[in-house]
């Protein structure tokens, strides 16, 4: 059993630091990962919208607010031999969806499945899931550029009905975790969430991270599109303006609310 009152106490304690309690991070990621593997066994790597929506739902149950965002993201690409070979992710004509919590944290589970995506399968090592606080600054090995908040998840059928059933599965699993699991059962380990962890993983010989650190020597820039888009966003904020969305004119996959300053 995982007592809900103990979870609430941890959340309250860490709220004073404007962070999600580490145990809660791992609990949420493990729960939604388990549900996604069961519900989307063949296309989990392509379900960033659905997994982000499920995480938002679980966080809401725990009293933590979170907003879905669509935008661009890039990570260091390390091949199976452990060599840094460039960048992987979603930018330009592609987009990705993740969450921002009320504590200014990036939360992204589905990026950990990118190595199994049909386009990249077999070409790169697995990325970690992310629960990273913006206040720590982003390390050079990944970059998130939010474009527009996703206000409501609406998809064409049968995807919408399948998603609704997925959320029911998540709800059921949440109840099952609290009733029948124990804290020792929460074993989701590949979650990158703080700066000190970079050193810990490097010392432990993590092949993706060690390969990624080659960028510190070769000084290979981020993808040009990401560099230009980041400059565009920074210039808009410097003028006191909301950056112009690039996605709103390209896709009607999701409905969005206006960006907030």
C-alpha cells in the first residue's frame, strides 16, 4: 500500500521548494509508462500527446497543476556504439508535446521511447525521461522550445475513443498502485531530473550521457532551426511581446489557448 496521506505530505514539503517530490516524480512516470506499454503496445513512441495528457491527469489527482505544451525539442543523438552523431528530436515541420508543472518543471515521458520510433529505430541509444526544473537551467545536451499551450485534447476517431479508454486505464492503475503497491515497488530509474544527476550518471558510465558529453569538446551547435527559433523567441520577449507561434499556422491536430505572457 502507498498511503495517499504520505504522498500528500511529501508534495506539501517539496512545494515549499517549488518542486515535485522525487518519489512522486518516479511514481507518476512509472504508472503512466506501465499504462502506455499496455494500452499502446505497438506505437507508444508516437504517443506524446496521450502520455502527456495522462501525466497531467495523475498530477491533477495529486493536486499539482500542469499545462501541456507543443513545440520543438532536441536531444543529443548517440549511436549504439556510444558515439555522439548529432541531434535527434522534433523541430521545424515536426513538433512534440510535453508538460510544464506549476513549479516550472519540464515533464516528458514519451521522449524516452524515441529510440523505438519507426524513423530512428536502431540508430540511437535510449534517452531518459525528463522531469527538469527550468530554474536549474537547461544543460547543453537537450533543449525545449515551447510554442503554444494545448488547451484540450481532441483527436479524430478512433484515436479519441482509444485515448479515453487509456485514461480510464490510468485511473484504474492509480487506484491499484495506492491500494496494492508499496514504495519499494516504484523502480522507475531512468529519469533525469537535476544537475547533480549528470555527474552521477557520467561516473556510473551511462553510455548515452557519456556520448553526449562529446559536444563539450567538439562544440557542435544545436540544429540551426533551433538556434534561429530560440533567438526569435528571445527577441520577442526582450520587446515585451509574446513570440509568434509557428505551429498554429501549420496544424489543426490540437486546439490551443492563446499563449500567455
